[in-house]
C-alpha cells in the first residue's frame, strides 16, 4: 500500500496530529516516514525554528520506534511539499488543515488545498 509517507511539519497541533496518524499508518504498512518543514526565507531565526520543529518531531517519531528522513526546504510551502513528494517518490502526503476561512481562503487558498490540487499521490489532511 504505502512505502513512503511524507509529513509536512510546522509548529501547529494539527501537524503533530498528522505526524501521529502517519506513524500509525507507517507501522501498519511498514513504510518509511519523511518529514519536511518549509521556510519562506532562509534567515538564521527561521532556520533555527525549523530545526526545533524537526527535532521535536524526530524525537516523537523515535519514541514510537520510527526512524525518519528530514528535510528543511526554502520556498512556498505547497510547492516545496509537492516537489519533494515527487523527488522522493512518496505514496502519501500527510498534513494538517489550517482552517483559514472566509475571503482569505478564497483569495489565497490554504497549503492543504494547494497540495491536494497538485500532488501526484494521495493526500491525508488531518483536522
């Protein structure tokens, strides 16, 4: 079923929930877990925050008996998630739905919506 699962991580509780769901699936299907955090601009502050997010996620995965591969990318989050999924030939992308509402969602779209639109693999959106 799934061999490689990519989890888009940020500091939100929904991203942590997506990681937990991905780990559950990975255990059932003997899959590899890939983590990605996307920063829009490479600054020392953004990079340090991304490293912190990834360290926390990796620590959680290890407590669940999972080894992960981690990536920090610079660019637009939906684009970088989809590009990495294609590069690494993942079977599933897991991410949290941020819940933007109203006109902002209509004009900008959410990361989850963009990933769903352009991904070439299945996408699990956690609410």
